[in-house]
């Protein structure tokens, strides 16, 4: 605009403006604009949200057909496997001559003792429970619940006049990239004690909504949310933060239907 005014004044005074002068003026003006901190008023608020996922810790219980198929594979492996040293010893003992009968009785006792001890050890062995027995580990804030399923982190945040359970999100700050906003969001809302791994620097999902008319009249149309997927590694979230870890089915009953529809496009089912 300033350059345009200069040219207008020079033209109105019937003065010849050299081309070199225009070129140098453009360079000066462009340099001044680059040095300034220019803020463009956006009609939409841009937000970064983090879908932090805890992957299964143990395998899922086998279905009937899976259990029967596993039994068949184990039988095939047993039939095709080589005999062990203990089985070789048993066969050798049976093939020994009767003249060494006294020695055979002693070796048979040793073999029988070994078999008895192994059977007793097998009878006393018990698999660990797939679910924690303590009430504390089965609350929605615990990472020790539903170890065979994927869990998504939700935090309670104020959106407008309402408090909603949503993935951690915040508005992008000036000169921030969207992935930088995602890192900052997780640090500000969940603390520094949690270690995560982001799956790339590009968003994996998107959701937008319009603000009420009172806010649209002020120049803001609404919010555009870009979701980034991350994997939980270690650490914990402070108890002062209202949060929960939910599986896919629980997620449907807690989050807004529009948000759930957006999340379901990139969150794989269990």
C-alpha cells in the first residue's frame, strides 16, 4: 500500500519514475514486510488433538475354532518331533538284558521319581489371571484394565460452556506447526511423566464444527481439529488431571457422536 501511494503521488506531480527506482523500492518494501511479525486473522480456529493409544498387553482369549485349531497343530508338532533324551533313556532301559536286573530296578526308580516330580510340578502350576483382582486396577483411570484391548486416552476439557470428554486438544499458537501444537498439547494437559511415540508428523484424522451464532457474528466461523495418532510407551498421567482410558465400545457411549464418527475412520476395531 505504501509503495502504491508513492507511485500515485509521483504520477500526479507528472514526474518520471525510473524503473530502477521502482525495483529498489519493491526490494525495500518486501524486506520490511518479511521482518515484520504479520498475523492473519483466521475465520476458523485450528486445533491439534492427540489420540493416545495403549496397545494390548496380552493376547485375546481364543475362540472355540481357534482353540481346536491350536490343538491340531500341537498334535502334528508332537507326532513330527524328535524324541527327547529322557525318552531315549527309557527305551534303552527296556532293551537291557535281564542279567542286569538289579541295576534295572534302580534306574527304573530314578525314572519313576523324575516322572512323579514333573507331574506334581505340572499339577501345581497355575496360569496368572487375565484380569487384575484389585478394584483399583479396574477403574477407568488405570492402565492395568482390559489388558487384551486397545485403550484410548480421554481428558475432560471445557469446550464453550460445556465440559466434554475428548482426546487432548488445544488451539494452534502463532508460528507453530500442527505437530508442534500436538506435542505441546500433550505436555500441557498430561504432564512430563508420560512417554509416547507419534506415528509421523502428518494428521491422521479431521473433524470440524461451527460455533454458535453469537461467536460467528464476531468473525469466528468454528473450529477445525486435526488428529494425530500416538502410542503409549511408559509413565503415567497425574491424578490431578481428569482423564480415563476407554476401549472402543466405551468410547461410543462417552464422546460426541460427531467426534466418534471421525475417530472411527482411523481407529482400527479390536
